């Protein structure tokens, strides 16, 4: 309730015309916040009624009531109605009041899993606080917005918001509130500019405990369990000595309990110590009257229960059961459902599927919204899976898909993308169940949902995928026309799910057990000084990956002249042409290969041989010491004898000029320096260097108003790689090309030597001018020519085709 305490001051300052008796009662209510939330709520309700005796209720009091109502567990619809009333009655000349109201509405949106809308509201609240000159409230709102981002797993946004708040405190360092916020934000960011000793010696009690907590988290991240345990102990002692509010103690007790449980393998009696802290947190939550706090504590206890035994286990079960009974009597099904879910998982951990199934029935009855239905269906699928009924699990996941489809349909134009994690989890789980049934068609269809959602260019594509449209007939027709097979790969940790569809349309499913997750076998590449070493690691991994996929790949080449691959994670980065088959050949010995983003994209795209390549755009920028001028290589391509060619080199190759020219040509060749950053935006992370060191990235290509050339050839390092650490998403420069309108893009999956890379390009583009040869066969021919000259795979296999053959 820290936010409510801060809001009280702001609301009080706005209430000169309010009835004094009402605000006297509100002051009494505020004194109960943090210790007796139901009592505080009742007093705020009384204050509102007193203020309404002479007319409309005071919006400032309604705002304070809503802050407490959120913690107590008043139904969100009722709380939202009050906040909507506050927003409607707040005058335009009171931006501070509007900021508080929008911040409260953001909390409701975030709890309803509308993270995008919540962040938008918080951003507006920050701007309004700035307009009103309420600088400390601005910093406080930024810090709370950062905590929301942390909950969503968006670390980059969290750090950005905290850094912005810190800059504000530094800019107003002469304000009396600035020093305390500076120390708290520094502690949260784990920055070293303020020494830990200074923080722990600070006079403000909250700063002492905050510093100790930040130190504990920092040491825990470094693996120093003993040091972290001591720092947590100090934090709890400091809070007790300094009289910390109930909310802070509750939060820290749960955090300490989780830490002890997670490190029970090295902390003697860790699970038992954790249970003691969590039970204490549950007791504090009950005394405060917050249903949300009770739910969080009971959920943690339910997860811990299977790890303890004896009398302690009995006490935990009794406390969790009592909390479940209490929540079932409240008009807040979300808190009740959260605890039921935790209990179901606990029972499944112990193999008690029959008992879990009964709780799933109760959970399903509570499901009123699409996300509730999805959650209940997921738990039902988990029960069926533990009960070794894969068909029952698949039926449950079908219900989950339908609910998720409704969630995406209800989301706004940007918010639908936030559902990627749910889509990924759903499709991977369903594919796993389908392979247990040896049902290749169903496995492939579920994988298609995930891949199409990830690479879709808009909400409509995501909905089409979640509608579960069966593209089997269209796929079989396309593969038969192209004389191609298709393979999908999905990495499920220590299991690889592979489906193989032959040119006749017949599909088979394979489960490949892997000693380690296959993505961990493939190095995360990026444009660094160690580029050549990273490339060597990439090719070294081919032997291991080939041992896992060799037999399946050998089966794939039978009766086909091309192989379409829908890969997963860092498998997009593999130099597929050099993958070894079970019979000792390389994949490029048998057929040509291209990667495609989804089945839907493939069946709706033209054939590669249907793409005209009469006009060409050649772009070259810069030199690389020891390799020769890159611009000169572009001149050679422009001189190949096209019907019409355009040459942009060095200073002429400005980003906006390149974007405008791309759509005016059939084929575009680009040779320049490329790199991949750690940007969380997978499109913006991959870029190439153009004139004046300006960069052209995948996001610019995806959003350009002019379509790009339908056939692209890139000699830019890492133009086919994702940001380091983002193996969950396909991305990079090539995604921007496809979204910008390219049908075929030859990209590079590692650092490349410009000299052999340019030889590949010349051979590839020369072959493409024959209208009977498509991009797949053209690239394979150019690679084989260089390979037969004795060049190692590093010189020819880094070029990978994305798109049609």
C-alpha cells in the first residue's frame, strides 16, 4: 500500500472544498492502511458517504478508496466503475488528480493481464505529474511502472524506467526527497556508484532495508548463497528494528522464503526455513485483510508443500485449505482460481492426478473470461498428461486454443503481440502430446500455429493461425509442384519435435531425445571482434546436430529436389547446406534448401521460378582491411548485363535512398558490413551499415511504404541471425525483408569473408537470369561450384536461402 500512502497526500491537497468531517475520517482510514485494510476500506467508504451529503462524492476520497479496494479484493468491475467516475469528474486543470486516477486504472489493467494498456496509462500518468510539477510523484510512478515491467519479464523496459527516474532525482538533487529516492533507485539497479556501506549506514529505515535487499539479490545472482542469506537476514532485522509497515514485511518474507526454497540443496533445512517465512507472511496477510496478499502467500506454500513432511506438511495443508475456503466466499474468483491452480500443480508433482482433477472442475466453474478459460484448460491438459492420456490432453489444449484466440481477438492493434509466450507454450505442449500419438498431421498443425503467430505481419495472421486452419491440402499441392519435402523443428528442452512431410503430402512425426537442449549446442552469434571464432563454433556444432537429425534428413531427401525448413530458435542460424546426412553426404549434395517462416506463408507465395529478375539494384558500402573494396564488388554485379541496373555505392547509399530504390527492381544485391545487437526488438537488432555509418535495420524494412525487391541477395555478416539470447523468436534482417515484401532472400548466418562471398553472389545472380531456374537451385549451384574448388564450408555454407525455391 505504499502507493496509497503517497496518493493520500496528493488527494488531500486537492480537497479544500470537501467536508472537513469526511476528511477527518479519511485521515483515520489512512492510519490503518498497511495493518487493517478492511478497516481502512470501511472508513474510506464512510468518508465518501459523508462527503456526498451535500452533493456529489469527493473524487479524491473515491480515489483513495479504490487504492485500498484493489488490495482488499473488491471486484475489479466495481473498482473500475469508481475510477471511471473519478476520471470523468476530474477537471482538465488538475493534471495531478488525473495522474493518480490513471495510475490506479493502470493497476487494474495490469492485473487483468492487459500489460500494454497498463504501461500506456502509466506513461500518461508520469507526463501529467510532470505537467503538475509533482516531481516526487513522477519518480514514484516511474518506479512503480518499472515494477510492472519487471513482473512482465521486460528487463530492458524496467532498467530504462528506473534510469529515467534516477536522472530526475539527480536533476533535482536539492529537493529534500531526492536523496532517499536516489539511494533506493541505485540499490534497485545494483549500481556501484553508491557504496553498499553508505547505503546500509543510511539514517532512513527503508533505505537500510532496501540496500540490504538489493545486496542480497545481487549476491544471489552471483551464486553467493551464503552472502545472500546473510544479507536477507540483515534486511529482516532492519525492518523489524525500524518498524517497517506490514506490506513491506509481507513482501520480503515471501522473497526470503522463495530464496531459501530455491537454494535448499545447499542451505540445510532450506525448505523448512522457507515454510516458516511463508507461514509468517500468510499470517501478516490475514491480519491486514488483503485477499491478494493471502493468495500470494498461500500459492507459495502450496508449491512448497511437496518438499516438506510431517507436522509441518500438515500445517501447510491446513493453512492452504483454510485460505482456499476463505477465498471461495469472496466475490473475487481470480484470487480463488490462482490458489486452486497452485494446489493442482502441487498435487500433480506428487502424482495425485485424481485429486487434481477434482480441483480442475472447481477451477473451470470459476472461468468467466477468455484468460480464465485458457488457464483452466491448461491445468486440465496437465492433469491428462500426468494421467498418460495424450488424446485427452490434446482435447483440453484445443479448448485452450479457442480461449487464446478470443483473447487475441479482443486485444488492441499492438496488444495482441503480448500473447506470444502463451502461444508458444500452448503449441509446444500440444506438439508434444501429438507426437505421443504418432499423429504427424496434428503435430505439424500445432507447430504451424506457433510459427505463423511468431512471424505474422499483423493481427489477422495471428487469428488465422489460432483458428487452427488446416493447410494440409494446400501444402501437399505446393510440395508436389515444387518436388519438395518440408521439415518443421521445435526445441522442447531435452526433446526435439520434428515433422517431415514428403512431396505427396504424407506427414510423419519424430521425437528426438537430446542430451542437452539443441539450442544450447548452437552458439549465439553476434557482430563482435570474435566473429571468426564464433563462426568456427557454429560449424563445429554441425556434427552434433547432424548426429541428431541425420537419419531424418536422409529420409527427407528421398524423392525430393528441395527441402523447406521451418526451424526453431537458433536453428534458424544453422548453415543447413553443410549439415551431414546419416550416409556421410552433406545436405547440399542431395538437394537445395530454404527456410520459410510458416506453412501459411509458403502456400500463399509464388514459386521461385515465377519471379522475374530482369532489373537489378547493386549496393556496396565501405572497405574491409585485407579483403578489398566492397563497393567495387557491387559494380561487378551491376555489370552482369541486366535489362536495367542501378548502382548505389558509398556516399550514394543513404538509407532513405536505398529504401526508395528497392521496390523499383526485380532483384537487389547488397554487400556491406552487418551486425546484430542485443536490442530486445528482434527486427531492430539486425542492421547493415550504409553511407556515413548510418544503419538500415529490419524494422525499417518491415515498415517501409515502398515494397522491397522480391528477390534479395545479401553479403552482410549476420543478416540471418537473431539477437544474442533471443532464441525464442525468429528474427533478424531477413524477417524485415519478408515483411517488406521479399519472396526470396539469400542471407548470411555468420560472419563472411567478402571475397568468396562475392563469388557465391556472382554465381547465384548469373544463374537466376535463367527463367527456368529458381533461387534454391541457383544458390545450390553456386555453392557446389565453390565447394568443388576446395573451399571449406565456412566459405560457402553461411549463405542460406529464406523463402521460395
